[in-house]
C-alpha cells in the first residue's frame, strides 16, 4: 500500500531533477536568511548558480552537532520566531541539547512523511495505534502522533512509562499497532509474559512500528515472538526532521528514504570522502523541504549503506540498511572495531540468554577492556555451577568466532539489567580520560 504512489514511484531521473532544483533553491534561501550559512558560503565561494549537478553538493562543508551547539538555541533558524510553531530538542549525553524548530508548513511536511512510513508498514485508518514513545522534547511521540492521525488511525497517546498500565490500555482498547523503541517493545513483551497475558489471545497487536535506536534482526525476532506482531524499522533524527526520514515497507529489505525531501550521501567518516555505491560508511543528510531549518550535509554519525536497486514493493526511493551503530558508540577493542549491535546479533542467537545486555567499558592499563553483562533466562540452571561455566564458555567462544576478539561475558541474575522505556543504554563507560 502507498500513501501517495505518484511520489513514491518517481523515476530516478525525476527524483534527481527534483533534488537538484530544491537544493539550488535552498542554498539561496539559507544565504538570505541564516548568517551562519551566509558566512560559510562566502568563505568557500559557494553560490546557488554554480550548483549544476548533485555532485556539486560535495563542495558544501558538512554541518555537525557542534554547529548546532555553537548557535544554541535558535541561531540556525531561517525564519523569525513568529513563524515557528513547535520546538523539539535532542538531549544527547553531554553539553547543551540540539534545538530544532518547525513552521506550520514543516509540521505538514513531517506528518505526511510519517504517514508514508506508517502506510508502507501496513497501517490503515482501521488501526488502533498505541504510542508508547515519550511525548516531549523528543521528536518520537509527537512525530508519530501527527503522522498516524493523518493516516486516520485511532491514536492512543500513552507516552512511555508505567508498563503494566500500557498493557492494560492495549488490552482494553484493542490496540493493533504498537509504536515505541525496540528495547521498550521487548520490555513490554516481557512484562506481559510475567503478568500471564497470552499475547495471541488477549492482545490484538499486528504491527510494531519501532525505531529511534539501533537493533539487530535477532532482536526483531525476539520482539515478534514476545508480542505476536510483525516488527518494522523506521529511522530519523531530530536535526533533519525527526522520525519519517526512512522506513521499511512490507518487503523489509532496507528502509526507503524519502528522497523527494532529503539527499543522502555515505562518506568515509575519517576522510569525509563519499564511498563507492553500496559500501558502508557514515550517513550524511541534506533536508530539502525544511522552512525553519534548511541545513546542509548533516553528519549523522550513523553507519549504514544504501541500495538503489528496485524493491519488490515497487517504491523507487533508495533504501538504507539498518544502521549498525554510531561512530561515537564504536568500541575499539585490541585494535578491532566493534559495534554493540554486532555483539547483540551474536548474543541473541544463543538459546537460553534473555535479550537484555549491557557493555561495561573499563581501562586496563593502556588498553580498553569490555565486559558484557548478559542475563540468563529465569528458568536456566542458575544454581548448577558446572553447567553455568560451560554455558559462559560457549558464549565467549561464539563472540570470539563472530567478532575475532576476546570479550568476557558475565552472567547476571535474571531481571537485573535495567529495562529501558525509551532508548536503551547499552554502554556503561567507566573509563577515566
Ligand atoms: O530518534 C527520531 C526517531 C524517533 C526516529 C522515533 C524513529 C522513531 P533523535 O533523538 O535525534 O531522533 O536520535 C537520532 O537515533 O542519529 C540514530 O543514531 C538513532 N536512530 C534513530 N532511528 C534509528 C533506527 C530520533 N531505526 C539518532 N535504527 C540517530 C538505528 C536509529 N538507529
């Protein structure tokens, strides 16, 4: 099903023509309205009239989170505050949050793009949608909310927290779609199980519209088993809009990127140079239709790759793979680069482990040391030492064979790892710098 097939089936030529036209327009618009970009463009001699092809985008410098911080809070806005009708912010772990603003037109664009990804995952106006994303400065709650109302679904704005109550509401209102982070979906499933709820009989969930954090396909399987639904991934980030940038269709072969609203590039994160088609690297996004915040070449720090071959669903927009992680979450253990999602893929494929883990980073002399805390399933031989040791040896051997490095896994009591109601905290960094 398509939200708007005229847009979603554009030819590659038409997509690129539209992107170039919007890019040129945006360069003029930003020059006129944002002093930060005027100075940047003057410094580099960038003029809209010199942009003749999409390749010329590469002459424009990247925009980074630091640029947002240095212009905190509203310095990158292209419109005066009178036209801004909504503000969101991304918390981040350090420093000031990144502040983003939306005009009425931006909110309209945003809800259309979210409607598009929801419909691609099979949501219709017959669905009852339970949104368990936090409503607040985070773009997840409100972003999904307006898009799903646009689809015509019955939206339940439950927000996050109080998991037992969430389950009661889903049961009583007959929710067919669950919207939240993958880690919270898993926690909801686990809590339902503890409450003795039969997800197939007592709940009516069909679709999980999950995103906002990296998650492996192994985790997808666990969520599907626990909640009795089909889980779809969607991606976005507040700096370029929020959710709605990309989402999976029913073919589930990557997330279709809204290329009529964003230009995406994949670069080598060290050199900044675009990689060959289809290779992994850092995703860089240029929004094309934002009125309040028309930024250029935003470095997302997310590592993924892009496919442009035709998808079974008929949509022509390129697809991005599930991001394997963020450059800032990459662990370097004895010289080998590892992302938490690679560790997750191994752990979740082992029978007997509950799908919750945490990585503790410590300094061992000059080297980084990682210990992975894993939970055994509640029914697993917790009192038999010998079996426990064999089990841990197996986990460590599987990690070594998949990742090529020795990482120590440590078994912890069932339910002892903190459950997340939003984005999961996978890494506890105890290193002192
Ligand atoms: O997380 C927007 C969002 C809300 C997307 C709801 C999907 C659903 P931020 O809080 O600014 O925005 O965080 C953006 O989250 O750069 C990625 O690192 C990560 N991220 C978002 N979606 C995915 C995903 C929202 N599907 C940051 N897979 C991004 C992996 C994701 N990582």
